[in-house]
């Protein structure tokens, strides 16, 4: 996980670094990702990257954690919340169709 130094960055700088990580890991696997591309896009020094993250794996795990947090925020926390969300009915002939809470 990122260091406390990363946590104390301004929000715009943290967001810029996070966006650069997302771009890199969206286009390249962890095995082929490069710090050079990340720091270039984020407009930070290579040494700064290593002040914020131990290595590429650490940066990847940070980004993965953010993704999991977003997924968990979208998951309903109760059965009553499920009833308020649109559902998808898949029919053999008609294909998928979204239903609202009032449809049965």
C-alpha cells in the first residue's frame, strides 16, 4: 500500500498519479508495466514514485484496492436495497430487458 507520504499529497497530485497507474495497468500487465511510463504521465520524478510505493506490485495493489472499494460501494447492503435496483431479465427470444422495481 502507498506510504503516508502519498497520503499527504494534494488531491490533484494523488489523482494524477492514480490516473497514470490506471492508464498503465489498463494497457500493460504487471509483468510488462513500466515505472518510466507512469512517472512520465504523472509528471513526477522516478524517485518520487519510490517514495510513494515500494515497487510496481505495491502500486498495482493500491489500484486494485481502489477498484474493490468502488465495487463494494455499488453492492446493495440489504435485501430491500436489491428490490430498488433495476434487474435484467434474459428471455430466449427477446434478449435482455431491464426491469424496474415496479415490474413483475
